[in-house]
């Protein structure tokens, strides 16, 4: 009887151990399956994140490229405007040099017409050093023209610090009738037209 009990206990123990082993194996298989499932989910999530980063990198690269292209276009426009400005400056400088180089009757006519147009009458005519003798010689003719217009005569003043042309000094005002001022006024009024001619 003790022997039967021992055998029964052994069988029961063996069965418990067998059930425990089977349960452990089932748990191990379930844990392995869960681990595989988690790995697959992690791999899928990693792919999604990587795809997101790639897409973001492409968007960033496109933005950088577009900004670079826009900046290059702006720089090209600035360079072109600077170059055009230099050409205009050179054109007007050349015109001023030609005005200052005028001589003879052409320069006489220019000084006279400037004085007749600008003078209100009674001012002091202050010529450039280059035009001092010419202005003194033309003063009588200028005053005759002003008299015809009903304006007071001009008087001769000291030489002005201008390259060509003159200043008219009245009571409380001064008019710059230098060639440089005349050309500057012309430039303000006509620069866009000159630019169209130069940059067609």
C-alpha cells in the first residue's frame, strides 16, 4: 500500500511537472510571439518615423533651395541695379564734363539764357571762376533782356565756388544756377527716361 501511494505521488508529481512544463512552454511561446509582435510594431513605427524624417528633410531641402534661388535672384537684381546706377552716374558725369568744357558763343548763350530764366530781378550774379570774365561781359546784355521783361537789373558779385555757371543771391535767398545744379535738376526730372534710352 505504501508502494501504491509512492507510485501515485510520483505520477501526480510527474503530471504536475508535465503540466508546469507545458504551461512554461506555452508561456514561452506566447512571450516569443508577443516579442515578435512588438518587434514588428517597433519596426513599422521606425519606418514611419524614418519616412517622416525623410519627408521633412526633402521639404527642408526644397525650402533651402528656394530661399537660395530667391536670394540669388535678389542679389542679381541688386547687382544689375548697382551697375545701371553706375552707368547713369557715368553718363551724367560725362554730360557735366561736356557742359563745363563748352566755350565761345555756345557757353555765352547758356549763361545768358540761364540768367534770364532764373532771375527775379535785382539779384547779385556770382559767377564761377571759369565764367567770371564771361559774366562781366554778358551782364549788360542780360540786364537788357531783364529790362524787356520788366525786371530789375543784376549786379556783379564775387566769384562763387561752383565749376561752371553762377549763383544768384537775392535778399534772403540764393539760387544755384551752376551747371552741376542744372544737370542735377534735369536728372531728377528725366532719369527714368534716360535709363530707358540706355537700358533698352
